[in-house]
C-alpha cells in the first residue's frame, strides 16, 4: 500500500476531471487524478469523440451516395465494418494519448483505480492492478460523470439489446434497428447506423424529438431525418421487448401506431433513454456528503459542495450533461482551489449540439421558452435553401432561427439546423455573453459566401430588412432602444 500527500485529488479523468487536473498542475499544485477506466472518461472513449468519428464516416457515405447530383460518378460505398471500427479506435487512442501527454507535461500523476472517501481529506484507491493506495489531500474534486440508464424491463445483453457504450463498439451493422429515445444520443446513433445501411425506427414517448429544443427546429430536423430514411414515431411508448434467437421482438403503442399495439422484429434494439450520475462506490457519507433527490451533488457557483474542501463538477452536478460544461466547471474549481476568489461558474448561456446530419446547435431561449418567460418575441429566420454557400455544397435542407426581445431587440436565443452548426453556434454564444441585439448581428459584416452569413440574414429578417429572402409584408418596426 502506497500513501500519497497532495494538494488536490481529482476523482474522474473525463472532460471535467482532466481539465481540473491540468489547470491545477498549471497553478503549481501537486495533484493526482484517479479513474477506474481510461483517461478521457466517457467523452473520449465512449461518447463525444468515437461517435463523431462514426458520424463523419456516415457523412462521407452520404456524400458518396449523392455524388451524382454534383456530376461525379462514384461507386456505392462498400462499408468495411472492421475498417470503420479501426478508424474510430485510432481517433480515440490519439485523443487519449494527447491527454496523457498533457498530464505528464503538467506534472499530473494518474492512477488507475476505484476511488472512495475515507474522510473529507482522505481517499482510498482500489488499484486496477491490485492493492490499495491512500491519498491525503487538502482538496478533492469529484468528476465521476454519468452512465447510460439501463431499463430493467429491457435487460441489456450487449449484442441484441444494447446501450450507447455498446453501440459505439460497432460489433455489427444490423439490417433493422430500433432506437428507444429521440434525444441527442438516440438520434446521433440513428444517423450513424442509417448511413451504414440499417433500417432504423426511432420511438420517442414525448410529442417531439429533442424535447426542450425549439419546436420549429425539432420539426425541421425530424422532416430531414425522415427524408433520409429514418422512421420516427412520437407520443409512442415501448412495452415488451423479447429476444427470440437472433431477433428481438418489440411491442409499442401510441400515436405512431394509431393507438393500437404493434409488434415488429429487429436485429438490434438500442436503449437511449438518458443518463444517470455515477456516485456509486464513492462513499460520500464518509466525507459528510449526500446526493439530492435526483441523485446529483449540489454545488455553489464555485462548484464547492457543502463540505468546504470538496468540489464537484460535470454530469454529477446536474443538467445540462455536456462535456463543455464540465470542462469549464473543472477549470473554475481548480482556480478556486488555486486561490482565485473571483472565479465562478456563471455563464449567460450554454450551447448544445446534436451531431446528426445535418447538425443541430442551439444556445439561449427557444421561442417557446421566451414566450413562457413573458417576452414579446421577435423572430428572424433564414432557410438554407436561400444560401448561396449551401447551394454550392448541395446542402440546402436546414434553418437558422434567431429569437429576440421585441422591446429591447436583445438576442435571446439562436437555433440552427445546418452542416457545421456546431461551429456556427459560437457566434450565438458570444452574442449572448456580450448582450448583443439583433441589429448588432445584422449590422456586422459577415464573409461571403459562407453559411455564417445566414445568421446575419436571419437578424436582418427579424427587422424586415433581409436581402436574400422575401420579407414578411408586415415587418416589425425598427427598434428604438437605449444602449
């Protein structure tokens, strides 16, 4: 048994954890990062990175399938499952290796093992290779992330009834696939497997896919996905799922089945109904901590728990469960530990990206949320069909939508369905943080021809001044707002 004395220990090496550990190292702190799995956590090994690699493969397949539309004669893509899996694995290994290099450069010690509290200042690590280490630390950062929710009624076997961790392994490409859950994870994998040749049905219990997203954006994406061959049933619930040899029989009922029970056979069922915080094995009570009624750990703006020297970041602190939120929280916690009393997690808005094809990216309030908060909204929209750049890409399905306050002209939200939406949304994040108005965005010169100028066009459309689309006959009056 080894005993370590450090300034800080970070439990979890995912996006939040490795950001916290690296920043602590940069601040000159002696730090150990512990994880029971590989460096990078879910994001680098099972989530963000491998899924985006697979989605890129699917995007290339789609471009090959539609090459004839731009004058190219290309044979139909022949998908080599093992080759695709190797590409995904190579991408993951490269990213994981990069984090390990950064750990070494910033004097972060990494230990493989299961960490649990002995007290608020003492951590016991059951090491992966056997034995236990004890770590005494002035500060502790909990960054253990989340895991897929497993539904007991649909027992996972990792091959026929799977979760997102299994789906990224690409053990097979089924001819037919049921995806339970029309959220981010379900739709991303529906996109991947459809592109690779599967016939996919997505069943969502709620009235819309991407629940909580701007309704018009959700409907736009749904229309595009259906056109691509993804079948979607809303307001529909799955009942029994039974494995019969190499086939899974699923029964469902709701709006998608006209209220009648319907049973279909699939080669694979992906259960993507959400994620849960991972706090098992931490022995939180020994540190004087507990989770709230939703299973999360409560923290303040500095990411400090009710125990002064213990911090918590990322998915275990609650929604939104996003890697970039955890990353920023990790930096904040490290800087507070480093003595910066002004450091605090207080974003105006946190962007969300869905890597379907095309992508969805949103930040700020949806039209429905803005109205519910009492705003008189001013909407500016620009369809990709009117974008010269989108036409040159043969990618004219999509929409850019801005939500503003009609009284002050302040931007309240930006919502995009388009190729490269995940990059375009950065303008909305900065605009919201800086307190920009729709007029500010419309007056800013955007490069041409680009997809980003569609944001400018949408802002101008909000005032009835758009050049590239026909403006509504009853245009909103030009605002007169004190700045």
